[in-house]
C-alpha cells in the first residue's frame, strides 16, 4: 500500500504520530513533535484524497466527529480554541489538522502572508490586510460567489460538477445578469 496514511498505525512511526482515538470510519493521531500540546490530525480510514472527494458515511459523520475530537482536545489542553486547518498538500489523503491554541503559543493565527495591517471595523471585528497581496477585486469575488451559489442550490446541485467557469478581474459581469447576477450586499 503506497499511501502512508492508509497504513494506519504502521505509518504513524514515520510521521512521528501516536493514535489516540478511532472509530469505524475515522482516526485521530497526535503529533509527537508538535509545537503546542495536542497538535493532532483527524483522517478518514478509507482513502479519500482531498476534502473535495469527501462522500458517503465520512461526509455524513464529519461534523459530529470533528466536534467530538476538538472538544476533547480543547478540554485536555485547556486551550482557548482549536484551530482547524485543511491544506490538501503534502500527502494526498485527507487529513484535518487540529491545533489547540492559547494566547502567546507558537501558532500563527493569520492566513495571509506578508506584512499584515489590521483595520478595525465599526462592529469591533478586525479586517486583516496584506500589504504584499492585495485583495481580489470585489466584482470577481461576487461573480465567484454567484457561481458557487448556483452550484449548491440550483436544479443540478447534486449532479456531477460542470466544466470549470472562470472570469477575470476585468471581465464585464453583465453576462451574469440573465443567470440571476452576482449576489448583492453581504451575501
């Protein structure tokens, strides 16, 4: 078997992990060389390459299992919260990284690279802005949101994925008008 994560406990030694829990579909392993207590990985036992391939019983149980294991990690480590990451690179077997976090620990709490500027919003929320990577144009984001919305709620929502459809920042969004247009406001 070539997939390291499909080997289960046999692959754990190479990854410097210890299995701490499992059920029929999922297993939780903990890094033996993590930078914070409880740094763990939740992975399906069945070979599922990426989050976009998640289906069947694993898809149906992910929320419940994720809540169960993050709650246990938070309680055991006295963490303020548990970061949940799905990167998809490295080993092509879905693994969800779980990182219990406390103020001042080694975890990086930003998703953006480069020098970050914090912009306080009227609500008190803080918007993070990278000085090196400007945000994508709002029009493009709205068009992308409209496309995702159609895929998730249209009559073919359960059908196989249609061909990829992209637009550039400069493209006129008027082509979307006949299809309900990009969502307005904050939706």
